C-alpha cells in the first residue's frame, strides 16, 4: 500500500554556532542536509501507519547518530518530537 506522507519533526542542537567553525559544511548546507530527512519514508510501503512511523523514526535516529553524518552536521542533534505520518487518503 502506498500513502501520501507529511513527516513533520523537530530537531534541536545546543552547539549550532560552535559547529560553524569546526564542521566542513556551512550552516546552509547543514540545514539542507537535515531537510533531506523529511524524505526518510520516501517509497516505503508498510501495512499501517504505526509501522511506517516506527521505521521512519528509526531511520532519522540512525542517520543522526551516523559518524559520517555527524562529521558534516554535528553530533548533538536531538529529535524532540515526530515524525508524524499523515495521509489525505486514510486506509479503509
């Protein structure tokens, strides 16, 4: 089953200004990299929203804890809430 998704979530870091001088990516590229996480559930096909939301949350957390990713956007990003899976065409 394929659903249309909106995946809002909120991230936080305490060291965004400090990261500016020590990371290879400028802040605009860090923000762009984080925005790509909004597509974490792209083309996933799961039987229900709960499973889809669980898998999407796992993908985001794994990405934020990945050492290669942390070298470019920083290591202290936290998922404060979300993601929330939504469809304008709910399942029957």
